[in-house]
C-alpha cells in the first residue's frame, strides 16, 4: 500500500510588495515558438528502423544535395533518427545570438544518446525561418542492455542542445513608443487599479494622469513628454515601481501527492467539525479437508471468511468567529487527520459555506 504524506503551508503575514515587472508584461513584447524537422546522426545502432520510412527519405534527400545519389529503399541506416526540434525565440532576439533547443524522436528510435543534430531550420508560426540549429544532443539519461536484461534511466528519446541554435532573423517585437500597454499576468481589477495609482503618483503627481486601466488585464500608459526621446528608460522606470498586489484567498490541493497549500487570507466562518473513520476489513482463509485413509473421499478446499468493522469515535473541532488558516491548520493537525481526511474536510467546509476561499484540486 502506498502511503501519502501531506505538506501544509500557511503563509505568514509579511510585506509582499512586488515590482510591476513581476506582475505584468508589455503588449507586443513576448516569446515566439519555433519548430523544425531534422536528423540526428552518430547513434550506436539505436536509430530508426525499417518501419520508419521518412528518416531514410530525409537522409537520401540530404545526401543528394551533397552529390550522393541513392535509392531510399536500398539503404538501412540505424545510426540516424528523425526528430522534431523546438525552441523559443526571445523578445528582441537579434541575429547571431544563441538559444537552447530541444530534439525529440518521432520514429522508432530507442536512444538519442551521443547523437549529433544536423543543420535544422527552425520556423515560426508565419512559416519564416528565424533560427538554425545544430550540435550534440544531451539526453540526460541512458538505455543499456538488450532483451530482458536492460535498464533505462530517464527519457533517452528526447534531449536538448545547449546554445544549439543561432538566430538568423530578428524577433517580431514591438518597439517602445509614446503609447504603451501593460498586460497583467493575472487579471485583477484591484491590482490593476493599484498599478495605475503607482504610475500616476510617480510620473504625474500634480498633472493629468498618464495611466488608465481599460479592464482587469490591460493598462494604457502615455509616456510623459520628458521621456519622448528615452522610451527605454521610461519602461525601465515603470517596471521598477513596487506595490502590494491583491490576491484571492485560495486553497490548492493535490490528492495524488497529499500536498495542500493554504494562503494567509483564507478565513473560516464559525463552525464545528465532527470527523470520524469507519474501516471494514475482510479476510478470507482457505482450509483444506483431507479424507480418511483408504476412504473414497476427495480433498476439498473450503473458504473461511471473516468480516470485521471498526468505527472510530468522532473527533470534534470548534472554530470561533474570525478563525484564520492558522487556526484551521492547528486544529486539523491536532485531531491527527490524514491527507485524504483534510481534503474531505475542506470540501465539506466549502459546501457548507464556511470556507471563504476558492478550492482548487490539481
């Protein structure tokens, strides 16, 4: 039987001021996904087999461009594997910069360990080539042995190429101008209002406001005239502003790992909790009945079943008015609740309307 532990975190009260840089991002300043199809060579017989025909075709096409003409059906190269290569083009990525890429087998290759990724164009969603990747593949695992005597560590059919791609085309990013838009990572009206207040206090303490919240996730900012020739400095000054964001009271539970995270803002209404446990145990034993010597009887097996039921007395917890998550944690720990018990109690508290927080199960 697998035993599940529990980790309960009650966040203490502290000054949780955060920078605008951690709470929001600029519209048009974003990463872009890249993808490409390539070949990994140099494998020790762990590449694609005969069933994967497209790897042989790709190898034939590549050799033909190098002046070697060969029929794809006439070759069987097990040191080559077809892979899909992915990467992330950062905002304002300039030609010549290097980025990390990942390669994953798409055929029946069993191991990419020791392989070398050949030159692979990486395209964006618009079909344009933004980077070219090439280099040794690092799998972080291995597969050894054969037949029934083999061992595999981690995932050897996928790996990464550190600094394996060179940017060839600038990233499509918006340049700072006189009008900017700030996007909140987590939309919230209160946090948006506080950001607007902090920006106006810093850049327009006595004049007309330069920032206005259009909704819970978008803030429009007009750069002051003194920053007309310095838009980058204005963006940096806005990102360095600090404020206290508003967060919803939330409880996140993971029944698989027994982890429960509770925020400090969780409030509990006056409530009484009665919790007990009922366990039923069924045991079956088999008795063998042997016939007497020289008799005509046969040996028979008769099952003997015993059923035992045990119910523990209910344990009571009283939470007074104004109880917080700290009181809840101490109370549930005091009655010796297991992870499943605590999850059930929290769900019942939410159903009863006594838990003033969002309950999220992952």
